[in-house]
C-alpha cells in the first residue's frame, strides 16, 4: 500500500516550507493567491487529502451535522433529512444520520457518539421512550453544540424546535369526518407521553366538543405506527356494543391496517365507515382506495430546521437564540373519507 501524501511531500515538490503549504491549503490571507493556486494544483496532482479530524481540531469545526431520527424507512423522516441536506450541502456541511429505533438507550448512545465526533450541531426527533435523557441533552448544551428539535420535541429553554400544529391537525381531521356525517369517531392515538400525540388527541377531542358530539373514551385506543396494530385495534373497536363509524388515526400505517380489517369484515368505505390517517405517506395517494391524511410538510420542516441551525451559527452575538416554528398542517381529502362526493 502506497503512503499517503503529506504537506511535507508537497513542500519538497515546490521547494517551499511545510508551514506555507499548510497556510495555503487553509486559504490563509497572508499567502498570495498565486501561491495558494500553485499549492492547490500540486496537492490535487499528488492526490493529497486533508486530515478532516486534524482540521476540525484546529478550526473547532468539523463540517458535520448529526441528525437523529426514530427510523428512516418512512417517507416523513426521509423527506425531513432530504430537506436538511438540501439546505446544508451548499453551506459545506455533511450530514451524519443516526436511528434510535424508538430505543432511549440507543438515542443516548447516538448523541454521545456525535459529540465525540465533534459535530457542529445536532438535530433530533426524540423517541417514544425519551423520559430519562435530560442529562445527555444538557451535556449537548454544556458543550455549546447547537441543538434543534424537529417534529418530536422537548420544551427546553434556549433550544429551538420546528413542528407542525398537531392540535389543529387533529381538529381539522376530526371536523372533516363530522362534516361527512360521522357521529361515532374513534381515534387510534400514539403514545400520549409524546407531545405530538397528546396534541393530536386534544384536537380530536375539541372538534367533538365544538360540534356537540359526546366524547367516548372507549373509542380512543393507543396504537403503534404499523399495519398490524391498525388491524388488531380496529378489530377490537368493531366488537364494541356500539362500534364507531369512523377512525382518525395518528398514523398512516395504522390507518392502512384499519382499512384492511374493515374490508375483511365486509364494511364499505366510505359509505359505511370513513378513515383519515396522518403523515401523507406515498402509498396513501396511489392506492385504489386512496387514504385521506394530514400532510406534515416534512421537506419544509427539514429545510427550516437547517435554516435555524445556519442562523444560529451566523449569529455570534446570540448563539443560543431560541426559535419555535410551527408549520400549518394540510388535510388531503381522498376516497377513504369522501362520503359527500359519492
């Protein structure tokens, strides 16, 4: 294996000092443009690669940003990451992606790994189990590493967040079902310890109250964000003495499971039963029975997360400025709940 080219090799080739080569490679203003160009051209010809870790230690910046998500196999988180990268790449930042798989210990491990890698910032959507991570969150802040929450967040002074209005989302989804003539609306909710799911539930509850429909707690069942849970929970709802005539699901995947179970039991959608999901996953639009759903604008969320980070990095006077950005949810009405269009 051939040895890597060093600044000393370049210096010997050009008959200049290694210090001059180092300054030229880092665009030091004390070095003339002609010398910088000569060094850069020679470095390229000799296949010289700068040691990024050494550069980070000298400059205090690694050019890397950590992004932590529960999982990447959903359109939502994939689109958020895309939005982040589209904003950061032109600004010479690379993205390191970590998954927690809804495991708090893994979340803590990811944060520690990113801090050890000297990332310039961390963007995170917390896990369902983030109940004991305050210590590691404060370690991030103590190290003066910019921390930004997106979608799922904790309310911490001095920490920015980018979310959607989950209360409004729950409200407009439920109000739409009421407008379709539904009176017994069930809610497949997420873990209420997470603010996003709590707010979706509160929006659902308020829409019922505002429209004179009595809230029935038997119609509210916690469901994981997967098809299997959607199937099993819907089966339980249909076995009630007075089963519901609609479902507002906090997840598109659970909504899909609900529709599969309804079809298996011979229930007509939307004639006899309406369904609204959450997330606007690609499959919701392209199914034969397209699914009404709430769009969380993930691409915009990702871009806004990156923009807030860049603002913090450029604002030397108020490095820990706090921004709470709330995006508007969008309801896409499709076949699964369009009873009035039949």
